[in-house]
């Protein structure tokens, strides 16, 4: 099992795979190249069943998904994570789950994934700066996990923390953000079936620049909520102070629901550009809740989403 969370493929050199339908065939090739890395339990762990929550929009290529990233621990340019994230060691990764739970514990990835239902989910990730990508994630519902640790009735929020590795993350040397990167969701948002913890994309282990070995994906919110390389999950009765919110509270709210009617103070959020499309292509109108209103809008009934941005 030692090889399971190794991520030593050079992802930027992997051929782009725009043809999602043929991915199983491509996978056989990739597994062979990786020399058994994907054999055995890994194959089972990655090949999730298709999810009804997927969009049928055109999917971005692996090349695009792994070369235009935000992961400030590895630098603040979109090209930095692809350059520097290979330094992150994900072997023996552990996640602490604590706070208001019956069974606080530290989990290995193998234990964490034991018995969870992995699904293939094609989700749109919408960045606050007006770009979007469609990514075929492999992941599992948060509810799977929270039910296992026994969430106490007093818990109202779920707080996430990213690894803080001075020796592996060059971005930590500069104080652009307050490390470790911290995010949070209201408990009902965390339990919503759209919310997943992702462990792979394109049926392969998560590339480091996308948040290996495990990251959050919350598709109706701006990208910064989808925290990468998680080492700690804490149940709390208080709304946490999250990284971007602490830095610029006027610009980045706790909720961060995609909302074309609430502009970022420095730019409009009404339209977006799909990464990989022509720079001159017409920007498309952004949809409320990133197009996922049917599944999530009810959680905000009666809330003023201009105030709770
Ligand atoms: N730990 C951590 N998680 C993070 C970030 C980060 O800088 N550090 N950036 C966020 C932002 S702003 C975005 S848009 C998404 C980008 O995810 P992607 O690179 O997989 O597309 O990751 C989010 N998760
Ligand atoms: Mo972002």
C-alpha cells in the first residue's frame, strides 16, 4: 500500500486527455507507464462510479487543469504550482479530524477511504477572478466521513486546514497569506451531496498542484473555498476566520457563493471565461450558484446574499 499515495508522475508531461469517454482505455496505458503504481487497490480507489451530479459541459484537458492553478503555498502565479508542487511529499499522509466529534482521531488515507463510495463527478470550478474550468474529479461525499466520526449536535461549522511544510512549499516564505491556508463551511453546506472530498481527477491520483492527496470541491462557490492538500478537519460551533476573508473581508466573504449579481469590489462577476477557450471568445454570463441552484439554493432561503456574500 505504500505506493498508493505517491504522486511521482510528471503530470505536466502527461498527454492531454480531452476525450473523457475513452479514459478507461487511456488509463490502461497510464497504469502501464506508471509501472504498477495504479495497480491493485489504487485502481479500485480511483475508478469511482459515475455521479448524477455531473455536468455535461465540455471538459478541460489534463494539460489545462494542471498548468493554470491557484496554490499560493507554491507561489502566486498561475504557473507556479505546476513548477513547484512536485516537492510536496504525499506518502504517509495523515488527516486529523477533531473538535466537536465523538471520535477525534488521526486517519491515514487508507483508513479514511475505507468503505467510502468514490464517484466520478464532472464539476465546474469557478474562480473569483472570472474564469472557470470543468474538471472530472474522483471523490466522495463529505457526509460519508462526518457520519463516521460522530458529529456532535453542537457543531455548526466544518473547518479545514492545508499542510504547512516550510521545506516543501516555497510560497510559505512570503507572508502573502496567513498560513496555514484555512477554509470553512456551514455544516449543512458540508453535508450537501454536491460537496466532495476529491482524491483524483481524470481517474488518476490528484496531481500535487491540484491539491494531492485530498482536497475539497464545493462547485457552487468560488474556487478559493475548495481548499487543497488537507491535513485537518475540525468541527466547531463558531464560524471560522478563513484565509481570504481575513485578508480582505470586503472582497472575500465567508459564503463565497457564485453570484453574478454581487460584484467583487474590483471587478464584475457577471461573466466568465472558460480556460482553454480563445482569449477573444465572448465571455459567458455566470449562473447563480455556478449553475447548481437546484441542489443548493434552499440552504440560503431568507438570507440576504448581498450581505452574506
Ligand atoms: N491550500 C490552498 N488551497 C487552495 C488555494 C491555495 O492557494 N491554497 N487556492 C484556491 C483557489 S483561489 C482556487 S481558484 C482553487 C484552484 O484549484 P485548481 O488549481 O485545482 O484549479 O484552489 C483553491 N484552494
Ligand atoms: Mo480562485
